[in-house]
C-alpha cells in the first residue's frame, strides 16, 4: 500500500480544504470523498451528474465544499443529493417528514 502523500510540482505536500463536523473548513493532506454545495447544504458523490452539469455551465464552483466522509457531511448539517444518492435522499426526506421507511 502506497502511503506517500501527493506532491505539487515544487515538491511540497498538497493540502486540501475540507469541511469538518462543525461546518468549519480545515486543511487536510487527504482529499475529500464527497462534494457539496455550501448554500444548498447538500452533499453527494464527486462524480454526481447534476453537480458536473452545473460546474460545466460555470456555476457551483465558488460554493463547492468537500467532506472526508458522509458522517461529517451530515454532522455539518448537509443533506444527501437527490440525483446521485437517491436512496439516502429518500430516507432523509422521510425522516424529515416523520414518515417511516423500510
């Protein structure tokens, strides 16, 4: 297993900015596994078709945030994306509306 950290061209260790469970940004040597939208308070996969379309149109990038994992995104007050995480979104919505899900 390779445990070396990514290096920039100048040979320095790359730092990523992630959002913590308190909603505050922090530096990390490891990139996030999930992306999100700051204003919409939603999170999803990095390859989410909806997010990629918005980015391609020149939107979303300034509000983009990243999370280490799903638990951190939820703790920070973000909800799942309905497009790339439909089952998690349905569960979140049902919980919010007080509906029992299987």
